[in-house]
C-alpha cells in the first residue's frame, strides 16, 4: 500500500462521516481516482482545506501532490504545491523554508507566464519579509504584485495588497507620526474592506478589521479598537482561523490591560498562549508569553513573570538567530543568480545562432568562386580549428577544475562558519537571554526578599550552565579546525554523567523529572572525553526538553551500548527519518525551543570518534538513543 493510501485512510478515520462533508468527498474522490494528474490536483484541494487549522496535515498532502505533479511534469500544479507549502511554513514561523518554497513557485510561474501566479508569489514573499520586519523589501514585493493585480483587474488580489500596504503605512505612521502615512494607511485599508465585504470574504475582513483597530488604538480610542477586535475575533472563531484568533486574542488582551481589566487580559493571553503551543509557532508563543510576563509582573507574581519571560526569549531567539538570517539571504541571492544565469544562457544561445548563420553565408560565397580552392582551405581551416578547440577545451577543463576546487573549499569554509553560528545560537543564546531576563526583573526594584532569592538562585544556575556550555562550544570549534585530531583518555562514564546532571539540575528541578544515572561506577573506557561529553549532554538535554513534569530520564549501560531513555512525547515516523539528516526543531513540553541543529552536531561528533547512533521512538511513549562504542573502545 502506498504512503498516499495510508495517509488518506488515517484522514478518513479522523473526518466526520457526514456525506455533505467536503473533505470526506475529496478523500473519496482521491481514493477512487485512477488518474494521477487528477489525484495530484485533488490532494492539493484537500491540503487547502486544512492549512488554516492543521499545517502538518496540509504540508503532508501538499508534498504528495508535489511528488505526483513533478513525476508527471505538471509545472502549474508543482508551483501551486510549492506555494501552499510556503504558506504553511510561514504560519509555523519557519521563514527560511517558506522563502525557499515561494521562490521555487515564483521561478516556475515566471517560466510559464502565469501572471496571476506571479502576483500571488510576490504577495507571499512580501508577507514573509514583513513578518521578518524587513519592511522596505516587503513593500517592494507588494507594489510589484499590486501593479500586476491592477493590470489584470484582479480585485481579490487587490483587496489583499491594499490591506498589506495599509498595514505598512500604519506602522510607518505609528513610528514617525507623519500625517501622510496615516492618510495612506486609512485609504488602503478602507479600499480593502470595501472589496472584501463585496466578496463576502470573512477571513480577509478579519485582517483588515485588525489593522483599522490599530489605527484607532494609536489615536487613543481604545474602546473602538476593542469593538473592532471583538468583531474580528468572532469572525475568526466562526471560520476556525487560527492566525486570526491569535491576533485577536493578543490585541484584545492588550486593550483589556490598558483599560485596567487585568483578569480578563490574563485570560485572553493564556488562551492565545495555549493555542500558539498547539500549532507550534515560536512567533505567536513569544507574543503571548511576553504579554503574560508583563501582566504577572504588574500583579506582583514575579515567579510566573520570570517563567514566561524565559519562554518569550527562548522563542524569539529561535526565530531570529544568525544562522537563519544567513539562509534567508542566501535563498534570495540564489534566486536572483539563477534568474541572471538563465538570461545569460539565452544571450549566449542567440549569439551562437547569429555566428553560425554568418559562417554559413561565408562558406556559400567562397563555394561560388572556387570550389576546389574552398575544399583545400576548408580542410586546412578544419585542422586548425580542431587544434584550437582541443587547446581551448584543455584550458577550460583546467580552469573548471580549479574553480571547482576553489568552490569546494569555499563551501567547506561556509559550512564551518554556518555551523559555528548555529551552535553558538543553540548553546549560548537561550541561557544568556534567560540570565538577562532575570537580571532585568532584579533591576526593576520591585522585588521583595523571597522574590530576590528566587531570581538570584536562577541567575546562579544559569551562570553555571552557561559556563559549561561555553566550554563545549570552544571544544567543538577546536575539533572542527583540527577534526582529525582525536585525543583518547580514560573516562569513568558514571562520573561524566554526574557532571552533566549537575549542568541541567535547574531544569530537572523545575520540571520535577526523575533522573537516574544507572551507569556502573567501575565502567571505564578509552575515548575522546570532550567529544563524548558533548554527545551525551545533547542527548540528555533533548530527553529533558521533551519529557513532561514528573517524567523519567535514565542513563544506563548494556554491554557495549550506552543508552539514554526518556518517558517523553516521542517522535513519529517522519520525524525519525529526519532526525539525523536535517535540521529538526520542535518545541519542548514547556515551549522550549532550540535552533534545530543539536542532533546534527551530536551525529557529527559521534562519527568523528567511531560511535554509532541508533534511535527508537513512538509518539507518547518516549525515546531511546543507543550509542554503540567501537570495539577498540569497549570497557
């Protein structure tokens, strides 16, 4: 049975059984269709019905549609699948993957001359840049898209672009208080709302109502803002629009807070926080957590204020780290370079064709004058040209080999730099941000005796953790610069695990996890201690991250195997397949975020010292990592 069939059967059991259910009808059509082209289009339609509520399901269906359309060479469907994949990644705050998917869609649509598709791609690229606060880039994409929409008379596209440009000018007015920006914002938003009401586009009205409410808020009319947000929230709940619900709840909480309705504000922010955790969006988790931190601080509950402050900073770092910024810029540059390369190829082909025509004309002229002389000359020219071509090809081959060698060296250098940025983000930014948050609470001067003790205890723990992490980062950088130099020493594994347990003592205590070091005290091995420490520390860190309160983490030895086992949330088949092959960043049980490169680094170190890694996991049943020591390192 194919993966498509298995996935559809799973969806069938999750769908309501009403005959009028559109999803159920699509599932049945896909199941009974014998035409792969139709099946690809139906899979994409089904994905569109899921993307607002369940991005993981929409992504899986879109990928299956993309696989079929690629196999059948259906570029229009390929572009639509890439577009929907990009939209899902944007909702999940996976910006570099969203950019890559939309650039892929744009490239195909430009080659097809699909004006409506090109308009849509520029709109979506603008949305990503807007979310990343790259406003000039976002406006540039929006205006390109709006020009296309106007030329096509595409009113639905115009309504979306009016809304987005209104949002930009609203932000500009709030920052610089220029009346011209305010007038443009109001004009664009009102044009957008008129078109959306004309179409009965309730989902689109939500966004425009939110933007207009922000204008009223800046003018100081909080009650009018609150009314508009309440209306938009009702429309979002009616249509199960998760993004709209989150935006509405966060804004409503802000207005309630400013109107002195603290209890209502905490209730709205808490609902937004739980919903953001459900869809695993670091961007939305951070917004809700920051608001809850400020609300609890105003109520004098500094312990909860500190906890939510940590969650906010962890998720902010996950979204805006240097590694992702590099990837985003590289994707944009990649698209521009590919576009220029295609234009260059067209010019070269045109020049080659012109040159060929001139050569043939000369040959015909010479033939009419003296056929015999031409034959002799042509033979001589052929020999000379062949010799010249041979020499040229040899030089080109040598040049290409040199360029290839230089490119490989540059790629290797870039790879090292990118991993260095990523590991710094992975191991240092989170603890330092938490430390900064704790100190900010202390500096506020509002804390009393017990509260000061609580914050200072956390500062002490975070400082100790960060010191250990910095040592590991320096170790990693040293081994990367001289990766073949492995220094084996005698390691007592029980003591090594004890040291790592102390590093994570604050997290273990906070989540009340039962941590068991079951390694025999006399278990001794010969191995590179620094590399083994980083491997085991990363695996224990992951186990603690994905284990609920009162869960269990065990470290034990079985023959030549070192086993790290937890009772946490586990992984499904798709996550297991990707665990060592690509960046995989999933929030922990308390919203903890990483840069997604921890297991990649762990695998890198394991390979460098001949340790084999195996993982077994099931959703809801925990995870087991098994390290197999090479024969020369057996105890």
